[in-house]
């Protein structure tokens, strides 16, 4: 959650900011901090760092946006209900779950006690669907690729 709050603070938006507002704020910040505007080497380095952070914050906030989730809800529901969990990784209240198809999702602010219950569950997929997938802020980290 610290990451989410930090990114929102960096962009100056609140938790209710939609994709349109995020895009406007992002464009304005990039106009202000674009490295091409600066000639001095120290200012240029600072602008490059700031623009990298702004880009990272924007893409992260877009990935956890309710509008983004709504557009991919059918695919997400299909994956979590029909796919098998092949791996999960817990680090600092963030839980990453990888499914057999290759999709990987990151869930934020998952309590350690819930992670321990997931590890000890007879059916981790069912436990995750019931207690994690619909209850926590998430984002898709990687998508399954199909070979044609």
C-alpha cells in the first residue's frame, strides 16, 4: 500500500482518480520534466530521473485502476476460476500468484496470516478465489503468450 500511496502522492492524485485524470496529470508532468527541455547536465540527469519515476507511477496506477480491471474482468475471472496455481511468492505484504497458462497477478496488502493459510490450504486455487482474488487490490504482472 505504501507503493500505491507514494505513486498517488507523486502524481498528485487521489484514490478516486480515473484514467482520464491520470492521463492528464501524466502528460502535464511529462511536459514539465521532459529531459529534452534541459541543457545543463545536472538538470538533465534530474529530469531523466524524475521522468522515469513519473512514467513508472503512471503505468502502475493505470494497471490497478478500476477502469482497467473492468475492461479485463471477464478474462481475469476466467483465469482465476479455470486455471491452476503453479507458483506463489509472498514478499512484504505483496502476493504474486502465477497460473498454469502463464498469467501472473500481484495482490497488495495481503496479511501474512492469510498467506500462511493459502500455503496450508488443501486446494490453494479455491482458497485464493474465495479469500484473495476479489478482496485485494491487484494488477496483472505478466500475460500468457500464445504461439501461433
